[in-house]
């Protein structure tokens, strides 16, 4: 599967080879794919699956905002998919052991998820903006932070 993904990416690489080196190109495509899949999953869960403002969870005394539950589900999906793409497609030359990469990726994902949650919560609760649109805006901020964390820390 990895060979198929890389062959697909390599087919289109000449179109951007003067702009990006191959690793940055792989990162941009893998990250964009992960981001768009996360947006789509958030939208589907928000509009079709949960489709209400609050959710009753057995572990919590009070109802939880649905976007909080949705963001958590999307975060787990993005974490697993993102790590696999970064480890096996993008940063294949990293000399770090897999468990070290996973731990560092986990730390950077925790930072990214926290920033994402704070931004969405602030925009939805304070400004009463649409949760799906807030998710998109927050994602732009988080992608920028995540790029530097992955490049300089998780897979150096």
C-alpha cells in the first residue's frame, strides 16, 4: 500500500518539483489528506450521526457539547492516520525508533488537539459561530503549528 501511495504522489511531483522538495511535498499532501478527511468526518458526525447540541455521556455529570465529542473522535482518527502517513510515507529517512516517533508524535498531537479544542470552543461558545466552520478555521492554525512540530521534533 505504501508503494502505491508513493507511486501516486511521485506521478504528480513533477508539477510542483520547482516549488517543494519531495519530503515537503509528501508532507503537504499527507497532511492535507488527513485534514480533509478530518473535516469530512467532523461534518458527517455533526450533521448525520450526532445532529444535536449536547450529548449525555455516562462518565460526565452534565451534558457535553456535541462538537467536543466530535472533535475527540476526529482527533483519534487524525492521530492514527497522520502518524502512519508521516512514519511510512513522509519521513521514512528518520533515524528515530518507531516508539520514540510515536511518543513525540503523541506530544505534538496533544499540543495541536489542545489548540484546536480551545479555538473551536472559544469561537462556538463565545461568538456562537457554526462549529463546522470554526473547525476549518482552527485547522488552519493547527496545521501551521503541527508542521513545525513534526519537522523539527517528531521525525527529525
